[in-house]
């Protein structure tokens, strides 16, 4: 353990990495005996791998039963510093990485970052993003905006809508989204669906995005704006959340962005991303690589720290695996009534799957009627399968 803790002193660290390392050592002093009790077999020679190794030890190998109450604070602080260090180091690497290296890293991280599930979200958004927010059903609008709800039926939304950055804490944004979606459409219309996005395009978006918030007497904030931008153009924009801002700014080497840093987001962050070798790569011919290239900016999210629990924390998986509790008084449905148009759209999407047999397809109207009452599409389909074999 002593060798592991001192090894970064021999690594070529950036200024930000040096600060993270020094802050980590301050936390280690309070739990040094607990750490020394852990046997260490792996001694990485790179800072991001070192951070991952120490984070793994703190999360899963330190005997927490032997910790005093006061020691949990430095332990948790050390874990957060190691997550920050791994993210900063990997983002720093991306600044000089060529496309083969970048795409190789994405593929290497595919499992722990749930790339397959993230891709299903991106494919879904690609199908609906030309539709104005004001014309979308509520579930689609929330999927675009990044807020998970129980209405995201797993038979239709087979992904966590909050991948890349959720917005459930942005109350003012969701008030605007619910009351004035057409104003957000006006802002998004300035961002072309293909081709170059210029600074004037972005500035026009910001102007109208802020005007939408004036309607409710609130100030517009940057993170939810980046979610809308990245969903519309995942090749151009990166999603920011309060939890990721420190990592990305330190990793890319720009001043810290705040909630009102609209200008710096485009000039400093997006400007830096556009200068990276992997971003300037021409479109590849390989189909799988082409998909990653078409979403190369938003997929920078996969350079942030993740562990084996990250993929398992998907809201989609939680909803999919949630135990069903059936009560007699609620047998007619548990999700609240839906409009007929919304129910029909959800059912038609589910019935478009290749494994739906003809005798189930023939029951479309009956399925729609049940979903309209508030039942989940998946539950109705499963019931149909049981009844009709």
C-alpha cells in the first residue's frame, strides 16, 4: 500500500493532477492504518489507472466495520477525489488523442459505461428530434430533455433517458418545458440538424433560450441548455451537469464554467473540443465507428469515471426490475390515465418490435384501450402472451 500511495510522485502529472494528489494525501492520513491493512497487488504507472485502483480499494476492500464514525468523511472525500482524478486524467488524454485511440477507449469502456443502452437512447432521439418539442408526447419530451419518469414504459423506452446528464433538478427549466415548449423550439431552430454550427447560430439559441425563461420570471441556466443542444447535435455539443463541470474544465484545461457561462461554454469548451484530433477526424467507413463518430462530442461523457455499478444504476433497469405489487383496488391500472393518442403511439412503437406475433398484433385496439387506462404496455403485452399463448 505504501508503494501505491507514493507512486504518483514519480509520474508526469499536470498541475490539476498534482493538486488532486496532494488533496488525496491529506485524506489518507486519517485512514492510513485502515488502508495499510489492504493487500495491494496492482501498482499502475498511469495516474488515471492509479486513481481507479485507489477508488476500488476504498469502495470495496477497506473494512468499513473497523472505521470510526469520523473516518467515513475522509474516506468518502478520498473516493470523490479519485473519481475526479480519473476523470481529469482521461479528459486530459483526450486533448491529444487521435481518432483510433479515442474510439478504442470508448469501445474498451463500453460495458461499464453502458454504451449499448446509451446508443439506444441516441438512436431514439435521432428518430424524434426533428419533431418540435411542443408536438411531442410528454414521455418523448422528457426523454429529449433528460428527466426520467414512471411513464417511460420499458417496452418502448428501453434505456435510461438521463444518460449523459439528467435535468430533474432543474425546476425552472421543466416549468418552461411544460408551459412554453414552443419557445424552446424557437431557440433550438437556430441550431441546424446537419452541417456546421456557427457561433452566431449558438448565440441566437442562447438569446431565445433565455427569453423563454423570462416568461416565468426565472433565470436560464447552462446545464439544461447543453442537454437540449447535445440531443439535437450530439456531434457538436457536450452535456454539462453540476457534478461534471469541475472534471471537464480541469481535464480540458479551461477556467471553471458557472451556471451563467453561456459564452465560455461555446468559446472555451466547445472550441477546445473542436480542436481535438479525434473530433476533426473525417467520417470513418466502418458502420460501428461511424455511429460513434456521429455522436463523438456527446460521447466525451464516457471519459468520466465509472465503475461496475454505473451501468447497474440505470433508471431503465431499475424500472424494468421493479417488483410488481398488485392491489385489487388498483387492478385497472397503476400509471394514471393517458390520452388515446399517447397510448396509441406507445403501443404502436412496442408492436413494431420484430418478436411480436400476429395474434398479438391483431389485438392492437384492445391493448391501446388498456394502456389508455394507465397500464404499462409491457404488462399488457405479457398478459396477452399468457392468455393467447
